[in-house]
């Protein structure tokens, strides 16, 4: 990170540069299979990469409101040009996604950006009065995502991910792929 010559703090322009290029839009849904089916049938969106989270072996790396948490989700990902669409269905436990669904119903939850150093950004945002609501291990080893408490400020959540080296930060195709979702699981 570049250091400012005037006060020794991280260079704000460099710190905020990743916010010029969104990577993902996350949408909370009640029924992921039904949503994928409708997106494919009506709009031709897909194929989807479907996963269950957290990744095995990283269940202990989940936090909600700063406290260790346990939750499971199904997530589906489709490429929309330069943006990845993420559908999220909570299966177990309390999450920011289940809270959002209870308060608002299905809808756009977050916009995600990739950052090289989430710790520096978290420090910067805390200085602006924005805390962390939820965080956890990404799908790839070495990745970590953070949701910030921006819903009241912006109407949606800002999510960041520190991607694995050499990765574009999109969800890898190591999961079930479904061009036309059915109710079954592979």
C-alpha cells in the first residue's frame, strides 16, 4: 500500500481504487432452484455454478456481528459479462442474508469488490463509522470476504473479497453447473 507523504496513513486514492470495478451483485432469494429456473427460462441467464457454504474444513471461519457463528447457505453464480450474479439462500443459522430476507423479502443484498488488503480497508471504513456485519472464508484457500454495515447508509451492503493470488475473484467452476436448473442435485 502506498504511504501518504503528509501523515503516514495509507493513500486513500489507492485504498479506494478497487471500488471503480464491481465484481459481483448478490441477491437474496427464498428458493434458489426456482430463481435459477426462472432466470434461465425467462431471461436466458446461466449456466449457474452451485455450491454449499462454508467450504468443508473452514466452518470455524464464520463471524456475524463480530462473534463466531454457524451458518450454511446454497449459492449459485452466473456470469453477466464483467459482473458475477450471486444468488444466496440461507439453509441454516442466522446470517445477514436471512435478516435481509425477513426484513425486505428477496432482493439485491450486496455489491462486491475485490481488494488487495481487507484489513486496511476495514480500518479505513471503521474510521468512517462503518463496521463489519458478517465475514467468512471464501471458496478458494486464501480467500476471505467481508460484509460491511452499509445498508442504512446506501440501501445495500458493500462486500469485499481478498481474492486468491492469480484469481479474478469470481467463483471457480469446481461445483455443480446447471444450464437448466432442475429440482435435483448432482
